[in-house]
C-alpha cells in the first residue's frame, strides 16, 4: 500500500473532526452539544425523520438517540410526532425554535466549508466532492453486498 492509501482514513477522520469543532465554535451560544446540533441538522435537512434513521445517521445506539431527543424536546429544539402510516413509529420534526435558526445554521455550515476549502481552486473543490461521493457509493455498495475482499 502507498502512503496515500494508509493516510486516507486518518485524513478523512481528522477533516470531519475539525469541521465539527469549527462548527461547534460558531454554535456554542445556542447551548447545543455536538451530538445535538448534528441531530438537528439532519432533522432540518430531512424535515421528518425516524429515530432509527437518526441513530443510523449519527452512528449511535437507538437508546442513546432516544435520550438525546428527550433532552432536545425538553429544550424546545425538536418534537416527536406519530407517523400517520404506522402508529408505532415516532417521527422527529424541527420545532418552531429550530426552524427560526435554520438558515443561520446552514449559513454557518457554508462558512465553515468555505474556510475548509480556502485556497483550493473551484474545479478542484468540485472534483473533491465528486470523489468523496464516489468513495461513499463504493463503500455503501461493499457494505450492502457484504464484500469482505477489498479491491
């Protein structure tokens, strides 16, 4: 393996961690933990999302997501609704409080991404996004098929 291949994982992990930390610096005044604002971003993007889907997206156990949502409901950031198609399923939706800061959160995210991509020509930024989407697709397909032999 080349040093490029061996450094890919740590670099992706570090980049994601630093983006989260920078976003936390911008949103500290909201009183949201990192896990809470990450959950809130998913709820704002998807509008209505199940707790199970949030657990999958955040890569945490469903019981932990439930507790996280409990705290966010108490703080007025999200609400639970019953799915009209399946009364056993609880949907998580943004509260009016969360909706009032939606654009501000997305603008902050765009600003953090602009900081991260500073100095990278726009065509290279587009290529980076395309490559990361391909990487994600490749790994998602490998996971779905249960492939154990990396190429």
